[in-house]
């Protein structure tokens, strides 16, 4: 007969979750430096001392949010999809774009850019663990397209940054400047941006 978890045991992950959600929202609104543990405790509806039982320092909260984001299922799928050899290189890029859009989290977007502007070391950790890997994977897809004669010869690393940059700029712009006229359905954003990019680097057949 299996043992049932006690109410105390069940409350631990819920309390930790509440603290993390409150911290994530406040870091996104005020930045890491502008957020106090007292404010996090108030937002989470817990005693400030309870935060330190779960997270010894404010930086540990950011680390936990960062780790959760990197390990998020959508992010894992996003990082793996660029390695898929079953698709044509063009379809693989479209799928990468679709997964990238699915993985966007407005709160985390604000939190990440706040931290980067503040020079927080953990922002660099996220870049190294996720952004750099993602750019490298798109770079490999573009190199594959060049090798297969689908794409013309370009600086693949710059092209990868341009591909990702289109989507990143769109999401940053629509989050920071909520102009309804700029918003489009995700499917439309993926289709238009991918078409613009792929047409731009596709190797054109020479006319006789």
C-alpha cells in the first residue's frame, strides 16, 4: 500500500511555485535590481522568511527561473528540431520558426532583457546555454542548405542571426509597444518571415 503525501509535503512545491511565479512577474516589471524579496513575498502572499527557506538568496530565484525556462518542454523541442534530417532544409527552418514562436513567453522576455541590460551574469548564462546553441543549430541548417545547393553561399552565422533576429525583433516590438496594428497570428508571422528569408538566400537557377 503506497503512502500518501502529507499536507506539509504537498504544500512545499506549491509554495515554491508561488514564490517563483511572483518573482518572475516582478523581475519582468522592475528588473532584478529593482525587485526586493519583500515585494516578492507580498506578491506571493507568503512571509519573507519563507522565501529564504526555499531560496537562500535573490539570485537563486533567478537561477531557478532560468533553469525552468531552459528545461521547458517547448524549449527542448525547439533545440532538437533543428537537428531533424527527415525534413527538407526549408521545411526544417519553418518548423524551427514555428517552435520558436510557440516557446515565446512575454514575462520571460521582459525578465531576460531587464537582466541583460543590468549586466546580470545569469543573463549571459542563458545566452550561452540557449541562444548560442540555437544560433549554432540554425547555422548548421543553413550550411546544410548551401551544401545541398538549395541556398547560395552566404555567411551562415550572420544569416542564422538574421533569421532568429526577425522573430526576436517582432516579439520584442509587440511586447514593448502593444500596437494592435502590429499584431499578427503566429502562423502568418512564421509564413511571411520564413518566405522572406528563404527567398533571400535561395540559390536561383541560371537562365540560359
